C-alpha cells in the first residue's frame, strides 16, 4: 500500500513539474504601441508614401463603427416575435434619439392595446445583406441605405421578402443615435 501511495505522489510531482515547465516556457507577449511616423515631405505634395506603414484614418474608423451599429440596429429592429411582445424595440430605445424613442414607445403602447388573447404566432427575422453610406457629415449626421432579407412566419407559413431600409443617425448628446428608420 505504501508503494502505491509513493508512486502516486511521484506521478503528481512529475505532472506538476511538467505543467510548471510548459507554463513557464510560454513567451510573454507585450503589446507594442506604434510610434508616430513622420510624414514624408513628398507625401504632403502628392509624392509616394511608404505602403508598409498602416495609415489609420479616424474618419474611416468612425464610418465603419457607424455602419456596424446601423447594421445591428436594422437587424434587431426588423426582427420580431409575437411571443417577445416588442422586446426587440424596447432593447433599442437607448440607441435612439429622443424623438424616435418617443415615437417607438407610443407605437408599442398602441400595439399592446390592440393585442388579442389567443393571437396567432407571428415572427420576422431580418438580415442585412448590404449597407452603404448615402451621406456623412462628421459630428452631425450619417445616412445609410441597406438591402435586407426578411423571413416572416405567420402561424405555420413562412415567406421571404426583400426590403430597402433607410436609416439616419444624428450626433446628439456627445454620441451617435438613430433618428429615423424607413422600411420600404
């Protein structure tokens, strides 16, 4: 019995030592902050720029962020289930301007007042197929047009439809908020 116990202890120590060596052998990766690169004199006057250095344009980054936010908003806004009782719209209210938020709250209240007990199941799932900028003014507004695919299920029947969505964002209270959405 003592021999088995000694063998188990030795195995645990060997496994522990191997684990420690493997863990310690991993290289420590420290983040490298890019140093500011000087602009070449010829670059300002149409000369060649070294293409190996990435150029990060804050406007391009902002446009990409707004495009992603618009995509998420449109997909969530257009995805509904009668079982969820307008949770999709309520979740989006913090992303809306005050006027659109009030309009949405009024719409939800009106729809809930019309609800009937035993209503048949209805759902729609929206997916943005493409989205593009129509207009962009930094710190003012951004307008997008998106082509969307919407799958609608009513009771046990499913239909696929394609719609165009126009979405406008405004820069309000130090942040970008959705001000209007038109589904065509």
